[in-house]
C-alpha cells in the first residue's frame, strides 16, 4: 500500500486549517465589536470538519463527464475546501439598537477556546511528525 | 496567505479604536474652548465605523468578504452648543454670551473606556495569533 502523508496525518491537517479559519472569523468579530450593523459569524466546526474529512476519504468520487450526468455538483463546494456553507450567524443574547450582534465576552471566550484547540491540534501533528522522523532516521 | 489575515483584521480594529481615542482626546481637550459665535463653537467629533468589504476576488476559502473595520468618516455632533452668560469674557458676543462646545464629558469618558477595552481585545487577538503562528512554524522540530 502506498504511503500517503495525508492519510498519515489523519484528521489533524484539515482540523488545523479549519481552526485557523475560525481564528480569523473570531478576530473579525472582535475587530468589529463597535461597528453598527455588523453581524457576528462563527464556523460550525464539527460539520465543516466532518464534510472535509468525508470529502477527503472518498478519492474515487463520481465525475460528471457528459451533459446527461447528474448529482455530483453538491459535493464540489465541499471537496474544494470551501467552508461557506458552515458559516453561521450568531444569535445575540442581548440585541443592541445599532444592529451589532457582537458580544465581546462571548467572542473572547470562543477565541481562547479556539486557540487552545489549535494548540492541541498542533501538538498532535507535532507528535505525528516526530514519529515519522523516528521511522525515517531509525534512531 | 490567509494565516496573516488575522493581523490585518486585528490591526484595522486597533487603528479604528485609536481614531476613536483620538477624537475623545480632541473632544475632552476642547471641552471648555468657548467661542463668541454658535457657528464657530467647537463641535464634538465621533468616528463612524463600517465593516470593510474586501476587494473582488479576495473571498477565498469561502470566507465572508466582510473583513476588517474601516473608519468611514468622522461626524460632528449636531446638538446645540451651550450658551453661557459671561459678559466679562473677551470672546462674548454683543449680548454677553459665549458658546461652549456640545461636548458631554461623561459620554466621552465612557467612550474612552469602551475604546481602550476594544483596543486591548484586538491586541490580545494579535498576540494569541502570533503565538499560534510561531508554534505552527516550529511544527515538526
């Protein structure tokens, strides 16, 4: 069986990318904490990761090569790594008059949570790389 | 590269909040700058923020193009200036009135606290992102 670095790294490579995207989203929410009308967004991490890993797990997906072929477009967005479908708007706990739905405390908590989980994913990846190096060098 | 976008976003937030702090400083400094005419009296200034739309084609990875903060402009407060009867003031008009700015000092102080907290939030985001990015760069070593 050919060795694939992607399958070796497992879910963690995709998870790291998604965590990074979520970092960006939360940074955006915090930066726009005082922008009138700004709607806070978050990533549905579980669903996004499930979609990415299931898309990655099926290398032999069907391809539409003729005009009459149907039914593969739905997965195109997922397999291209797009997470647009998993962006969700936050429901504000206390809506403000200017239409802004950012709750700084909530966003900060989410940011801290995301940072810790990012570091966890990093250490998983780091362990994987170390074992690989051990296997390669044999020491 | 998208990892570095966090810095742009947090940076724009910091820039916007510092504009806000600047206007607060200007308003507080001029809180007692009286004038002899209602038109020339100092008016309180407030920045208006807007979520920035990224340039076309910048929306990659399916991320919403609403990104950083932009200071759309600075508006002057339209409340009427406060009239004070000070006939001894050399700036007073023919009826003995001077016009004090429409700066509400309490509002400005609250604005200052809010701006500085928001600034700190953005600094925190930037620091954490930097640490995460550095850890990513060290990955595998």
